[in-house]
């Protein structure tokens, strides 16, 4: 769900006056190829990415380390020792939500359902981006301004044979 929130938030902030190089989620990554690179939140002092290869290398190293620690059942210093590497608990459960096995089983099901909802949400964002070429907030604004003229049925006719 944080991915969906991350797609919507920059567009909302840009709409309300926060400067962004590109606030639409599917266009934002291309900024790294421009002169000056990619600045997080439009601020060069926060994150200033200039090389896609360096960004890729850091991503592979950090995610590879995290996944290898998870898969091997531990991390440096015995962190996470004797825990199931696939499910929450231990240091990653500061609220003690996984203490009761019944509650843990219910939370696992809720997490799966939440993930499926997030995937469906992102699929909607993908389809909107392909069909309209705009972000989700721009599409929502256009639909609210003219519900009869800006909806899925009107866009679907663009993809019928003969059009």
C-alpha cells in the first residue's frame, strides 16, 4: 500500500505548490538521465542521484544483503536468531502482535489481503498511465470535472477495431 501512496503523494504535493522536477510517478525515474540528475523532493541536499548504474549497484547490494540475511535465518550479531525467516516476530514485532498464535494467523491473512488490494490498486495506476498518459490525481480531477466525458468507457472506445 505504500507504493500506491507513493504514486499519489508527489502529485498531490505538486498540485499544492511543492516544487518537484516531475511529480507523476511513471515519469519521475527518467529525471536521473537529465542534466543534474534526480533530486529527492526537488532538494539537491537530500538525495542527489546522477548515475543509474550507481543507483542500481547500491540497490542490488543493499537488497541482496537484506535477502541473504533473511534467507539464512540471521544477521550479524545473532539478530533474528532462531526465528522463522519468512514471518514476523522478534525484533520486528515491537508491539507484540505475533505473541498469540491465533492472532498471528489472522494477521497473516490480513497481510495477504492487504497485499492483494495493493497489487490491484497499482494495476489500476498502470492501466491509467498507459491509457491516459496522466497520473492518478490528474485523472481523478478530470473525471470529477466531467464524469460523463472522462471515464473508462470513453477511453475504451479508443482501442476498438477501426479507431
